[in-house]
C-alpha cells in the first residue's frame, strides 16, 4: 500500500514509509530515549533525554548511567541493571531516581527493551520525568495521614478530657471541703496537674478536622516574644543564642494564641535538636504581599546554624511519626503539629536547607490590616 513518496516521487510501501519516518520520530519524542551496552554505558541519547537530565549528548556518550544515579542508590541500581542485562524479558518497567546536572533529584519512570543488531545486543530505555507527579502523590499521602491522625487524635483528646473533668471535680471538692491543710495542698496540686493535662490534650486537637479553638486578633510579635522567653528558659545551658528581628509592620493575625505559641516552640526545639553542639537561632519577621492582587501577609523566618537536612528529610519533615532522632528521643509529631497549625490558620510553610549549612523555615500568615 502506497503511504508516501520518496524524493524522486516513487511511491513508498508502508514499511519503507516507516523507515523514512522513524528518524524524525526518534528525535522529536517527548520522552527520553537512551541505548546502553551490557555494562550500562550510553551509546545513544535523544534530545529529550538530554533536556531531562541537563547534560549534552557529548557529556553522556561513553559514560555509565551510574554517573547520573545518587551515590547511595548505585549498588542497588547496578544489581538491577545486571539482572535486566542477563534477562531476555522485554518491557520491564519501574520507577527510579536520577540526579540532574544541577544537583536536584529526578523521579523517573523507565521502560526497557532489548535491541538486537546481528549478533550484538543492546538495551533500550524510554524514560519519563514524573518528578511533579511524585511530589503531588506525596502531598496526597501526607494529607491522608494527617486526616487519619486527626480522627484518632480528636477522639483521644475528648475521651481524656472527660476523665480530667472528673479528676478536677473531685479534687476541687477535696480542696474546698477538707480541713487538713496537707490534704488540701495535695488536692490543689492534682488540680494544677489536671489543668496541665487539658493543655496537653489541647495540643492534639489541631490534628482534628473540627475547629476546636477560638480565634481572635493576635499580636504575632507578642506571641513570638513569649515563645522565645520560654525557649530561653528551657535552653538553660545557653548553648543556643537566640535573636529576634521584628521588622514586620502588620503584626495582627486572626489566630489562637495558644496554638501559635506551641507551634513556634516546636520550631525552636526542632532547631535546637539540629544544633547539639550549640549555635545560633535567628527569628525574623517581615510584612509581605506575595502578589499585587493578594492579601498582605506576615512572614516569620526561623533559621538555625545546625547540620541541615538532605532532600529526603526535608521532603518528609512534616510527615506524622517521621523523625531522624534515635528511638525514645522523639515522636515525630512536633513538625506535623506545626504543619497542621499553619494550615488551620490559612497560612503556608516551606523549608530551605543544605546539609552542613543549617535550615530556614518560612511561615506566612494572612494579616488583619488596621487591627
């Protein structure tokens, strides 16, 4: 069947037409295409693959694919490649990580096929960048975990509060009706401990879907000053030097002061844990307007001089129960509580960090103008 004509006007068969068309398809594919030998060296890459990883064709040809693999994953990927190279199976697929030339990690979906040219055998791969998709999936998973944790935490907090109400009631009866000063003193201590218990359970409620806290105009600088003062008391050794640069002009936000107080304390304590040998903690505020048509915000930056985080830790830092501390030293809920509190106040939070150079957490809250 004639499907086209060559340069001399001769009608081409369908197979001939495909052979004519294939080179242009090869180079205009959106997905990356690469061909490797049995040990993983690049023999061919198309332009899409070069754009994906940031290297030119000349930089890749002759190099092992392991040069683009994060160092800690190289032994695993090398073994997987060896198994694939020894197999006759076509169409294997999987998700992997590559390192872009600028250092960032790429999440890619790869499908392989075996190519034979005479007696020679090569390995072809079609690679698609799914980094953005992977990020969205992680956000959805994180949201599901927060929602599940909220249902659990809200139920636990309410049940425990019911017990505390009984304890407070009986302790009050003992304190008011007793004649023995020693027993009355013990009863008042029970009351104080029970009230403290209600504050602790209150810290779980931000995970709940219900809005359990009353919000009102709050001076954010006042909350920060109180949180810093309390943190300095907990940092009795003085190993962490804390400074506050309160430059924001719009300082009022609609919030629950108790929640914000606990949130900032969690941020400070997390920063302290990243500086076991001491260091500096800098807290800054500024008034910003992200875009010309957006509402004014107050941005709070909490920066430390600690050990910093790699990309994996930074990506998972707000995940419930995720912690880098050894067993018994952390629950993994502190930063998850921070994330939940910011979200419940209509704010945003992000983290910048470089291993060995410290971290900066940026929190933004919408302001109340003229409060």
